C-alpha cells in the first residue's frame, strides 16, 4: 500500500466528503454509433498527485514530470471500474439524504397546515413584546458597518426591520422563500409594511417550529448546503458537533425547537463565507449573516444553557475570523463566564434537579440547576468538547493581544482530554487522559489516566495549548535581567518548558510526521485538523524561543541565543512547507483562524529576525503574505494581517526606517502607554500616532518578552541605548559556542 494511503487510513477521523477521483473515460462511437472503438486491455491513469491537483499528467515512467521536478513520490493506481470509484456511494447517500430531508420538511408543513385549520392569518407578537424586542435589536444594529464575511469589500448593514434587501424583492424573493414561509402565510409578502416581530421574532417562539419559517433563514436547499459546508470547513478543527446527530435534528422527522433553531442560525452566520451559490448576491449574504448573528447573540444574552453556549461558540468563530477586536473579546468574556457558571470546566458527577419548573429559584442557587445530567455519552463528550473549545478560543485570543490575562484559569480547567472524533461520533464511552488534583506547572506529570490510543487531533491540540498557556504566563512574569540568580532560575524554567514541547511532539502518533504527503492524496477537509495541530505547535515554539532569540532589552547576562534563534527559524520553515503543500492542494479554505494566527506569527518573526540581525527580510515573507491574502477570501482577519505586513515590508525596503528602528519605536510607544499615574490629580496627555506606528506595534509588540522588572529598568536606565537594546548588536549572528542557554550546538 502506498505511503499516502497508509497515513490517510491512520489520520482520517472525520465524516468529510471523500476526495475527487478521476473518472473513467467512456468508449466513444467511431462511426456514429454502429461500431465502437475497441478499448485497450490496459490504459494507465494519471498519477495520484496530478489527479488530486486536477491537472493533466504526462504519465511518464517511473515518475511523471511534475513529481520528478518536485521530488514527490509518484504513484499510479489501477483504474477502477465505472461506478465503483471511491466516494461514489457517499455521494449517492448524500443526495438521497438531501431529498429525504426536503420531503420530510414538506410533510411537516402539510401536517402543521392541517392542524391549524388552514388559518389565513400570520402569527405576530403583542404590541408590548414587539416594542420591547425592537428596542433590543436596535442596540445590536448600531455601528455595524463592516466587511462582508465572504469578501473584503465594505458593506452597509441592512435594516432588519425593513425585511430582505432590495435584490430579494418581488417574485424572485417569493420563489426563493416558497418552501420557507410560515404555515398559512400568504404567498406574496409586503415587506415594506411588515413589522420586525412578524418577520424575525415569531420563528423564535418557544415550542416546535418549521425549519425555514419567515425570512430569517435561507431556502431549504441552501440551509442543507450550509450545514454540510460547516462540517467540511469548520467542524474538522472545531469538533463540537456530531455530524450524524446534527443532521438528524435539523433534517429529521421532528420539528425544531428554539434552541435547535438558534444553533442553525449560528451555522448559517459562520458558513456563508464558503457558499458559492450564484443565486446569493452580496446583499443577500449580508442580510442573512447579520440576521442570524443577532438572533444568536440575543438568545445567548437571555439564556445560560449548553445549547446557547454551543451556538455562541460557533458565532465567535465568525467574529474572530473577521477581526481580532473588541466585539470578539466581548463574546469571549460571555463564553468564559457561562462556561464557569454551567460548571463545564469540571467533570461533575452529581447534578441537582427540581421536581417542577414552578419550584425553580430566582436567586443565586439557580446556577446549581442550570444544567441537567447528560443523557448519553455523546452528550457528555459534547459538553467536554464545548468546554475545551472555549478554552482554545480564550488561549488564542489572549496570546494575540499580549496584555490580557486568560479568562479561564488553568487551575480551574479540570476536564479530561476529549476522545478522537470517530469514537465520539460512534457514541463509544472511553477513557483518555486526565491529571491529578495537583499536576506540575507544565502539565506533563501527575497523570491519573493515560489512554493515548483513544486520543485524536483535537485532544493533542488541547494538550499543546496547556503548554502554551504555561509559556505565556512564564514570559509575563517580570524578570530582572541584571540578576544572576533570577536569570539562572529563568533559564531552568525555560529548559523545562522546551522539554515539555519536545515530549509532546514525541508523544504524537507515528504517522504525524507524514501529514505533508496527505495534501495530495486525501481531501484537505479530512486532515485539516492535523495541519491546525502543527500550526499550534509552531505558535508555541515561537512564543517560547523568540523571547531568548530576539530580546528587545538586553544586558550582559541576556543576549540573543543561537539555539533559540534556530528553533524559531526551523519552526517557521516547517509551517511554510505545510502551507505550501496545502496551497497546492487547494485546501486553504479548510483552515481556520488558529492557522491564520500561526501564519501571522511566523511572518512577523521574519521581520523581527531582520531587525535583530540587521539583514534584509527573508524573501519567504512574500509567500506568507500571499497565503494570508488567499485565506482572507474566507476569513477577513487574514486579509487584515496581510495588509499590515505588506505596509511594513514596503516601508522597510524603501529605506525611510529600518526594521530595528520600527521595533524600537513600537517598544517605546507601548512602554509610554503602559505608564501609570501615582495619584488621581496628576495630569494626563495624548500621544498622536500614525498608521505606520500602529502597524509597528501590531508587528513587533508580540515579541516584547520577557517583561522586564522595575529593578532591571532602573539598573539599565543609566546605560546607553546601544548597550541595552538591539541597536548596538545588529551586525552579526549570535555565537553558538558561547550560547548562554547552555545547549550544545547541533552537529558538535
């Protein structure tokens, strides 16, 4: 069996669609159909890499020209019989399921229509409730001018009360919504005279409701496509939903309740960026995105439940994929608080319940009964995955800001690691890996249960983020770089964390090192989780070693380390190789914001390296900018990163200010804004900054670690700038023979 197929069988853990395989060419008639051209006994197909890349293969032996030129393993597989190709049955099953879902939905509509006695009036809320709801929505509708999730072009947020955008009016909108109107609703809807509650809020009433009631959801076939896209593009690296269970809820024989409908809105808001249906104009995308996003946020504000938290996590993916700004931080704060309030960060064994809903308290004890006992393993594991996903989002967002503290403390995160996705979807209770009540500071000891065979990529992702959390807290601790004793203790902790990263890497499945080969032999959606895992490792390596490789402030004890510098550059090189492979396999759309953040970190490190050494920036930065631009077609935050990098690189190459001066300028501004007043009567001031100065902060502030203690700042204040900053030693690489970290240089 070829190496790619062996790796694919080991790492594939998702229900994603199979890759496109080459189809057999049918025999053609040579003379109008009377005689058929005789088919040769053996006809060689294209090699597997060319088929995956969807390009013509010259079928040369022993390797085609493309594989030989790129030093790839060229594999020719035997042509399969028509109709028996890989994934053929899956495609047929998907089509049957889609048709069955449509028929079941139509059946429910007929039943509801008969049950309501062919009522001809639309259900609306009372005027009091309508006024109250409208005021809530107006709060969310303010100041929402931002770019569309599917493109970088600015858009104007549509007015929800005004109904669908003008592009949807008339007969076209009526045809689009024919399967999604309310029971008994007239075929023609006057959106100019329709109030907000009748348009959006009625479908969110408590109790059963139809799938596409009103105009708040796209047509039925589009909804099915969006849910399928979610599992292909998002759930692979954010695996909080089981595909089979979710599809049975959304497209099964029973009607949706309010919580399920809100979850569907969350999926719609996040997945519209991947939809390529030509019927959807930018205005339609903006309308459905804004409507669904607001519905989820309103529901999450009013409900503290696992269902509300799950929907909010999915919407948070959309927000963090658009911009790493205040709106995302607000959502993360709500996520973390609700996770704590629901006790999701602990492996609870006893749950309280009241006999009737009338006995529910209206005091602080209500949090004790906010969550019921899980009814199945798949529900229990789903809560565990939800808690870890909140933890994951908190880690990435906090590390990106450099100044905030984690919202979920590591000491309070007492969940065992999630199991592999196939065990989760098959509803098989298993043990994974858990720590005792007092694990060591790096999370590498104190194991109570250790079943690595039951772990999946998401498990290892959570584990490396625990190490990354320790690295972040370690670097934020103020350090006196002029004290020999403090530097010795710092060096020991540094080595321990480095060993934890190495131990984590050695503990991965044996075939993890071969994931690059999967880009050209397996659909990217099935191995995207492993690429995301590799990017998390790169982020952790750069976060730790950049502090010793590129210190902003130096002393006679604290200078750039050759070992740390090589670790950083090696990690960046490996991420670039993975990104190249994914790009050639057209799989960038399957990688989410965590991978984008790793690309952003890697590209910035190349600029910091140029600033420290005093050399031109590595040409690979152009590749990272290009990759971020491609991913920015789906996740707008990547396009924002690419623009910042392009501006900084252009200014550095034009010669107005070198990269080292940019870094020192950013450090000075951050230090200035971090100063505090001793009393409340001291005057304040305003520092006018330019866009270029803000770009410098965005690029270089991530590397202003470790934080220097006050005694060190006072001790270094009397020295010249060239002695304690990078200005004086930018002309040479650090000496590997005198590395202060004490590591033996490689090759000796």
